[in-house]
């Protein structure tokens, strides 16, 4: 379940409303009793969808970063080659 290791779901089993503590623990939503099972399913579904979007964006950023670094390396190599060629011609 590594794919969901950073997905935080906070469950409370008491009637106590301690939203601040739950949010400090990383909860995004705080649901108190009595709760609607449909509401809980919807909120969990929403969090899973947000996680998929986040993961996809992180993949896109990693891919773009890799492409930009490759372009930078190629551009740098061409500049070095052109500089060496230029100095070879004038000496």
C-alpha cells in the first residue's frame, strides 16, 4: 500500500470534537458522530482522486525536469564544442 502511504485518514471513535488535534495530525476532513456512511465514502473518494492528481503532477514535474536538464546538457556541450572550435581556428 505504498501508493497510499502519504494519504492521511483520521478516524475518531468518540463523540469528542477535537478538530484541532485531528487537523494537526494531518487530517483534511474531520467527521463526527453520528456520520453518514455515504458522506465518508464521498470524502475518501475525493481524497483518493486528489492523491491521483497529485501523483500525476509530480510525475509530470519529474519528467519536465529531466527533459530540461537534458536540454541544458546538450546546449552546454554545443557551446563548449563551438568555443573549442572557435579557439582552434584563431590559433
